[in-house]
């Protein structure tokens, strides 16, 4: 009897010890997860790929979700695929909500591991029809997805952008380009899910970088304008217009500006080394105005005019002053073009004029913020540009002479 009691105690103790050695109760083996690097979101106006009888919403309310899954063995260069095999696979499904579609994909493959998601790509058609705050809600709330994933727009279907030909993972191509955005004033700063949701919740208008597929290659091409009141895509700025927006906001240093003559022939290239833009609001009765002061220091990085070699300081200063005026005129022209679009055509304050008004005139802002797009359109904006060329390269020319 005593031996039986001891045996029972030993069995109970062993069971307790074994239960403690099993690790985390909710842990999963790596090979039981689907490593996802990107998600594409499209409209689903047709239901050809699914049984429409299972859906309760109208076709225009459905969503097409594409998950890009990495194939580890091929991505790591290991055996498992023939030469030229794509190191990823895309799963596209149509349904009613992002959460339901994520669960469906998990049933067909493995549970989605969102911690590796780098890119959330939304098609232009979807962004024009559906508000982004509802679209991003699931990815923002779900603890399985990274808030640091970047948000981008796709010219054309997102599912097709995530399936370009080649042996490189499309989401890796996108993030590599995004990492070098500081080198160009024609590419917008990266927007994460967290930053995007912050702007949407604050009812702010803002820009989102746009992707396009050109000759089978992914490129960054302009930016989409999201209205703060509708939370939808209302228009675009092309790469040259994005350059004007950069000068207007002053939020990025670097980049090149090519100056042409009246016939379109290139004269020289100005490299922006330091950029500072200040926006000063002024309220007089019911009239609102802004003074934008743009200051830049830089250098002539490439001279395309006839070689001008001189030791005459007065002549050197004249050449520099003429070049500075040329850059100032071009900057003012670019900024004016952008203002015409965002102020008159789209009525979307993607620069932050309202923020500056709120900081200096909070009481007036509280009266205007509900109808700010309309007030923004009627505002007067004065542009003033100041360019300082610190390096023209004449010293090197004289030494060569």
C-alpha cells in the first residue's frame, strides 16, 4: 500500500516537471509559420475566384488581399528550387474583412507571421474608393503586425506590383529604394503604419509615396494626396512636383536641381546642401495669409554652360549672383506649381499651413478647422526664395589652367 502511494506521488511529480519543460504555451515552431514580408490591398469588384454565395456584402465593399510569403530555402540560396525560381509566393484571396482573409490564408498555408512584414501596398483604385483609416485599422490594432511597416500606394493593382518578374523579393526591392530616399528630393520620406494612422486620426491631409511598374521593374513614381476629411486618395503629384513640395516643406536636405535655359537646354546643376523653410501665418479680420521663406545653401555640382575661367573677383561674383537668381526663380516656379495643385485643385493642406496657424492663432484655428480645406483654398500665400552658392568650382578651374 505504501509502495503504491509512493509510486503515485512520483508519477504526479513527474507530470508536473514535464509540464514545466514544454516551454511557452503559445509558442510555435519556425517551420509552422508563414513568413510574410508584404501585403497588397485591392478592390474586389468581381468574385470570379470565390464562391460569391458565401459573402454577404456588395461586390464594391469586398476586399482582395495578397500576402507575399518568403520561401526560406530559395531566399537563402539553398537547395529546393531550380535556377530562376522565385524566392517567394503570393497568396491572393477575396473576402469582406482583412482579419477574415488572414485567417483563411492561415488555413491554406501556415499561420501568418506579421512581425516580418515590411510593406503595406494599397492600390490607387482602392484608396480612391475606401477610406484609409478603416483599411489600416486591422493592421494597426493587431499585435501580430509591425507598426513600423511602411505604407505605399500602387499605380495599378497591388497584387501585380508584388508579382514582378525576377529572382528578387519585390518587398526587398521596395525597402532598398525607400532606405535611399534621402538621396533624392523626388522621393517622399517613409511613412509607417503608426505615422499614417496618426495623421488620419488627426484629420490631416498628407502625401504617400507611389510605386509603379515600368518595363517589369518597380520604381518610385510621385506621391498620392490623401485628404484629411475624407481619408481618401484625391490626386497625385509627379516626381518633379514632389521636388517642389520638398522645397516648400523644407523637410529634406540633399538632392539636385537642374537649371535649363529658355529653350530647355541644361545650364548647370545645383546641389542643395542645406535647406530651411519657415511658414509665418498672418490673420487680418477674416483674411488669412502665409509668408513662406525658403533658404538654401549649396554648390554648383555640374557646369554645362560654356567654360567661364577668370581670376577677376568681380566677374566671379557676377557669375555666382546670376546663378543664384536663376535657382531662386526656378524654386519659386516649382513651389507655385505645387501650391496651385494642392490649394486650388485638391484643397489638401499636405504642407502643414493649418498647423502653423494653430500654433500662432489657436483661437482663430478652432473657428476655421472644421472647414479648413475651403479656408485654405482662399488663403494668400507669398513665396520668397534665397539661394546661397558657396562653391562654384572656379578655384579648381583656375588651378587646372
